[in-house]
C-alpha cells in the first residue's frame, strides 16, 4: 500500500510535467506561424532570433526586479555555465537550424533537428544509465516517424540534398540535445526562469556581435512588426522555454524531448487553420502518430529524477 501511495504521489508531478512539455511544444508551433508572417514582411531569421532573445531577457529581468528579486540572483562562478547554455545551447541550435533551412528543404531540416531525442536517449542510456524501456523506444520510433510525416519528408529528394545543409541540420540536433541535457543539470540549483533568463542574455550578446546595433537599427520596423516581435518573445520564447525547463525538473530529458516533437504537428495545425496551408492524409497520420507516442510515453512508469548540482561554474 505504501509503494502504491508513493507511485501516485510521483505520478502527479509527472503528469504536470508532461503538460508543461506539451504546452511548450504547442506555443512553439503557434509562434512558427507568426514567424512566417515576419519573414514574409522581410524580417531575417537572425534579426528575429536576436530580438526574441533580447526581449526575453529584458522582460524576465523586469519581472524579477518588480515581483521576484530573488530570481535575479546568480553566483559569479556559474556565469561560465549560463554563458555556455545560452551560446552553445539556445543560440547555436537556431543558427544551425536556420542555416540548414537555407540550404535544404524545410522538411529535411525539421527531421534532422528532431533527431535530438534519439541523441538524448543514446547519451542518457550510455552515460547516465537511463533504462530504455520498450514503451520509451516505441514512443521514440512513433514520434520520429510522425514528425517526419508531418514535415512531408516523403517529398524530399534525398539524393539531391546539399551535404552542407545536412551537416548544419545534424548540428542543430546536437545543440538541441546539448541545451536539454545541460539545462537540466542547472535545475538543481536555479529556478527555470532564472536559468532561461540568463541563458537568453548570453545568447543575445552573441547575436548583437553578429548583427551589431548599427546594422539592426538601420532598418525601421512597423508597429505591427514590433507587436509580433513581442508576441514571439513572450508566447513563443519565454513561456515555452520556461515550461520546457520546468518539465525537465521532474521528467527524464529523453521523455521531454520526445514530447517536444509535437511542435511541428501544432505548427502544421495552426498554419492549416489560420493561413490556409494544406495538410494531406500522410501529414495528418503523422500527427496522430506523434500524439500516440506521447500517450504511450505517459503511460510508462516515470522514475524519480535526481538533479546533479552545479559546482565551480558547471554541472558535475
């Protein structure tokens, strides 16, 4: 009876954590449609990422100073860790993904980026002794297959793919896996909002070096464009990333990353409903497979998660 009580107690936080990951993927998917609107209006991917990470830090810092001053505090020795998370994690995954999209078809770039759950599961099983259950493996197969179908991978001519674009796409998966695993390590010491705020700060610094103020402010953006920037910063960046990190507090990184494959499904659904993009039968089937993967994953036992602490600027 006691064991059953413990399982029920653990299942509550686990369900909430799955909901966090699902909400994060949903918000990312919605933000993708808004990003398309900005790209049509001439905003470049670099500028969009620069603005979203800068605004994310500014908005969160203002929130900390007004409401939760304690969340603004970090230790000087953890600055290298936060800088690595922001630059090698948040910033690099976007650089690699957008560069991949510029060289190969979007469907192939999405598929390559969502190889991250595979990398995370392999790493966790090899170095973190995470158990690969049949349910978890099945969910991974369903999620990757479903994500591929939603992206329309069957329309890609693999023999004509640009090798450089493929490499950038694979790198985006590597950095996606990196910020998931590396970010999880910091949750034993910092709140998810603190972690993301300072990671965004260092990521933004990189973007301002790449695209300095003289270049950024040479372009005049309309009020509607700035509203779209703000929407993506709050609802497409701050909320989903904080929810994503919150889900990592209770769930294994492999479970969270598999659940995040819902993003292209939601992006396709929103584009279908609001901007008239079509979804064929195979794409809809892919969406069903991703949802089935999340359900299967949620039904499998969720182990207790122990975070390794930060020490001397990085995770042990």
